[in-house]
C-alpha cells in the first residue's frame, strides 16, 4: 500500500505493508542507513528518529502510524551546516564505535526541544533507554550541555543513565 511520508523535510511515497516497521522503510526503501537496528523491541534506542520533534522508536512504529514530520540523523542539520548536537559530538569525540550515536543525538534533540538548558538530572532522564555499549555516557552528557550552550558542569562519574 502506498504511504505519503514527510522524511527530512521532503515528501516521500513508499509502497509497503501497513505493519512494516518505519525502521525498515527508512533503511531498505529510502536508503537512510543512519537509523540503526539494535534490538528490535524498542529497548536500546539505536533506531530512534523524531516524529514532529518527539523521539520515537522506529523499530516499533508501523509505517501506517508514521504521520507528521519524520527526522532521521541524515536530516537533523541543515544542508550546509551540522546541528549543534552533531558538532558537539565531534568536538568532544563522543563516539567510539558510533553504532548508537544517531539514536543518541536524536533523543538529545528531543530533550533539548523540551529543556533548552537541561540539568544533569534532566539529561539522565531524557536519555534513559538509549544504550551505549561503549559507555560514553559522560561525553554524551557533556555534548548535550555544550549544544545547549550550558555552562553547567557534569559532576561525578555516573556512567549509567539508563
């Protein structure tokens, strides 16, 4: 069945069964490989995209429910400029293996939309459910603060924001 989607500010028509996960439409039909398959049950966050600015798990969202504006990691920045979060990730060398980082950055974008100057506690709560097997949680937190323009210092050595 054909679906009209708005992906990264562009209209897209895709032909898929209505119960096809949005993840597979993005990766296999639209060739947007930045959205990753992690666990398939919405627990790891690797498949996170934004729907109308809100973080969702694309592995659990059927294409038939993908209404509104969908943003993937490929569409987060402007065509000639990185998003502040993407730049902070680079500046602070956040990624190690990088597999989860697209989902991490999009979850952080949703968090910053709700809390433009988040506290450490808000970051921990907002990023809950995004797993990083390389445990770069302190760098993730610092990058979110940098992107927010926050001068808040991260304290302690809390590597678990799950």
